[in-house]
């Protein structure tokens, strides 16, 4: 390993917590001698768990044992391949989650067929025995057998075994949403088997992690609206589980309701009027439930939420009669777990008349490829890249090494001034000013050459109708540019509509020296 790679590694691991570092070493050393716990035949629970589904997952199981995840379909010909890896690890993970048991059209017989097939192949499982997919599968199996009042010794024996395997691999080496999912799975398993020891562990994990991972404004600290909704849906599921299956040993209920209320407040504030979330950082369409579905679920559970002022999450939403302006002016909140973050500080998104105009390029893959690196890069977002390069040193798919520092210099009802101090040397000041019909974005770069490149990514439905040396006409709006030594051009880019679904669109690129003033007239 060269000196450069060693430096990158150092600047990555120095942000880890002692817990993460200790568990990484422990799991690495233990791997040489570790063996999974033995399977133990268990009895069916004395009292069957009750589950009546409220939320249904998008269809991913197709007839004849075929599956479609992340816009890639696998047609089964010679038996279900639970270790299928040709579509990438995330696809394999989805296959092993068993979310399809929660799709509305899945029958009891089909679900049982899939579960039994999985149990038959347990000895050959690979990714499916990792703690994250185990966690989601435990939850989905328990929901399904509760819904259909299934009493099956083999299924319960496997559920017990998965839970004991999970307990040996709790993801303290990762923390973040992974450890939360471990806690949620233990919570469901404890209810299913009425296991007080598992409930105690789940309560310890969820109490600490929900407090740690929920910021003051209610956002999940990994700053991905998509993962925020995933975690919120799980919190609501746990509350619903408790309402349907009262257990006096459970002391977590108040914590869950308080957390849900805070997370709902943030989601309500961050959701665009058209119902979509800002697809920033690792966020994509088609992965989790809509905001409105989660709001309806919360109302059913009689959970109230209120208006919240956005702060710790680093996001702002400015709403005017004809447009909504979303701003990212924050720094890394989950300093020890930034795997789902992009180098996108000081960027903006804009919806005009409930339609997206300026967008994030999105995320189309989790595979460790040049495309993954590109989608996380500064040039793939509506901000300024200096000659120092990416604002954060993103690498390895889910790693961040050196980090720039973002500070808010001034903020009121009509403008925000924020500064990014690059980890090398450059400084980028960006000032947003707005009224009912205009948005002004003023950029000032201070560096050795004082040069910057501003990017403005357009939604594929936006039509560029006229271009001049200093302005661009888009649909019925105009964006004008003023500054030093500006050069304007239009390029194509790949807009990630969903995972593995990239649509060609246009981006405006403006190079400048010292300063640039961009005015959007609506």
C-alpha cells in the first residue's frame, strides 16, 4: 500500500468511534475461530403474534419464482439462487430481505413456498447470513406468519437461529442505520418468542441509538431523506406491533412514539408539495414508502407531529407561491458513519409549480465503481467545485477521508450566507437570496487561482430553449450569469431516476474567476 493510500485510510479511520474500531478488530480476530450457533429445535410460541398489514411494499416477486429489484429482473429456471451475485451485492441483499412477503398480492401459499425453499438452502447461504439482511428478514418473516396465523416448527426454528446468529454479529463496527435495524429485528423477535432477554437488548440498542441518530430537528443523522423514511417506517412498525400485541415487559413504547413524532415533523417540513422528498445523498425513488403513506400510518397510530425549524440536518426549505427552494448548507452530522453522504455541500434543488427544475443527479448504484464515485462527487451536484477538487474525499463506495468544513455566516428570512473551507486550501462563499419571483446565487472563490466551476443540473423534463454567452432559457424561466471571466456551456449528464435507471439530461456548467452571480427569474 502506497503512502497516498495510507494517508487516505488514516483520514478515514480517525473519525471512527472507539466502539467501531474495537469491534472491527474483535470481529476480524474472531473470524478465524468463529462458528455459527447450532440450530436448536424450538416450540411454537404459546401465543401467536398478531399482525394486520397497513403498509404494502412495491411488488418485487413475480410469478414462477422470478424477482425484480432495483430495475433488474431475474427469471428463475433451475431453482431460486439465493446467492445470485451478477447484479451486485445490493440486489442480492434485497433478494434475502424478503420484503416481497409484504407486497399486497402475495398469497399465503406462495410466501410459505419461498420461506421453505430458503430454509432448505440455509447451509449454502452467503450474503443472506450477514447481520443486515438477517435483520430485515426476521422482521418480514414474523410479520408474514403473524398475518396468516402460521404455526410452523421449521420456520420458528430458523427464526430463532437467525436471531441468535444476529446477536453474535451486532453491527457495532458500523453503527448508524445498520445497528438500528439489528435492534428493530431483536424487538420483533422478542415479541414473537416473548423472550425478555432479547427485549432487554433491543431496548438498550434502540433507546441509545434513536437518541443518538435523531438530530434536534428530527432528521436521521445520516442526512439521507430516503434512509430517514426507512427508519421512520420501522419505528412506526414497532409502535404498531406494541398496539396489536400488548406486553407489559415492554418499556420502549414512549421512546418510540417520541422519536416518531420528531421524525414526522422533519419529514413534513422537508417533503415537496408534490409529495416527493429531495433525493440528496444516497436517496432514490422506489425504495421505500411515500411521505403520505407514512403520515397516514402515523395518524392511524394517533401520533401527532408539529412544525419544526430545520437546523442540525443542514437542510432548509424555502417555500414561495410558485416555487420551493431546497438548500444543503450543513456539514457532516454522522462524522463516524458518513457512508451515504455525497460531496454536495452548499448545493440547491428547485421545484417550480410543483415540478422539478434543478435536481440532484441521484444515485443509480451502490457498486464500488467509477460511476458510484462520480455520483458522489462535487461536480455531480448544484454547487461549485474549485481546483482543489471534491469537497470531501469520497472513495471506496461508502468511505469519506478528508473533509471540508461548512459554516453558516448569516441567515434570515430572505438570504443565507454559508462558507465552505476546503480541506486543502480554497474557500467557497455562497449567498442565497430570494423573493417571490427571483433567486440569486452569489459565489465567491478564494484560492491560489481563484477559479471555480458551477454546475446546474436540469431535470430531464426541462427544455433548454435558448442559450447566450451569459444566460440560459429553460421552459418559461431564465437564469442569467454575471461574473469574472465566465464561460458557459451545456453538457449531457446521466440523471439517476431510480437505481439502475439513468436518463439523459442537460446540465449548465459555468467556469469563472473570483465571483459569479447567478439569477434565476421565475
